[in-house]
C-alpha cells in the first residue's frame, strides 16, 4: 500500500457534534501522515488548511496564520498529494463541477481528495470563533459563524468527498476549505465560482481512522445521537 493511497483522519465529525473540541493530536504528528488537508484547531478555533506540508489557521476574525508544530487539533483529514486525475476548467459553478465529476468518473462509493488551484470569480467562506468551556454543541457553535466573501481571488480550494455511508465519521459529500495565494483569506467553503484553474482529483484505496482513545472525554461520551445526520448538515452547510 503506497502512502498516496491512504486518507488519514484524526477524530470523527460525530465527536464534534456534542462539543468535544479539545485538541488531541499535534500539528507535527498530523503532518507525518500527509502534506495536504483540512481540519480545525483546538477549541473549534477557526478552520485549518494544510498545503505543501504547512498548516494554516483561518480564525473567526478572518485572519490567516501558520500554525505551530505543538498546536493541537480535535479533527483533521490529511493525505500526501499525488493526483490521479487533473485537468483545466473555466467558468464553472461549484454545482456544475461536482456534477461533472460523477458523470466522468465512478467515484460515488470512494473517498477522494478534491483540489482546485486557480482564479475564482467569487468565494464565500466561513470560520467559527474559538469556543469557551463548557463547550456548546456544534450546531449551536455554527450559528455564530463569521462569513467572508472575496471576488477575483487566486488560491487553492482543498477538501474531500466522502460517501453517504460514512456520515458521522466524516461529513458526507463534499467538505472543502479555501486559502488564497497571499495567505490572507480563506475558511470553510460555502460557495464559489471558478473562473479558470486546474482541477485535481485523488482517489484512496484506504481510509485510516485514528481515534483519541487516551482522551477521557472521548471514551466516556455518548455519540449515538439519533439526530446526528441533521445536526451535521445544519452545521456544515
């Protein structure tokens, strides 16, 4: 099994739903499993984008900074960037791009990375402020998100598609973040339009889920919430 075939994930989205936001893996450890990815920081502190082996945090205030190796994350996905498909595209909406992928490829039952580097006519993102204890549930925390918008911005959209079967472990469907080339704007993608860029796809044969089994809050939590699906959709979209 080549390292490029593995999607590595620390934590589950389900553990964020009731408010388990304490970081349980360092950035340094996370980067041993991949050089590209997305996640969040300790305390649900904004959005994380990992590109070229560096982790960046987009805060609730909209600021961007590189994260230190000893900073912690409760949830993140990473992989080693080695696209299996890439091609140029112009003047496409997010909906058109996503539909095209499934028409051209039999990827519906696979995890795959989705990356676009290019110029975007419009990008709308969000980021959440660092939460304070006692932590509120994810759906409640998401209500206080900050929304940012930018036109004619060049940067990288990066994220993953996860099959519906894995909702709760991940966020089913597309879950993507953005970081501009100037490292001044980004966040969790709410909407975008691509002007011109390169679309890269990378499929994975293996999904490596790492759980924070030494964290007392995780091992004692009841994560069997019947409303899990609706709460994830409310928080992530």
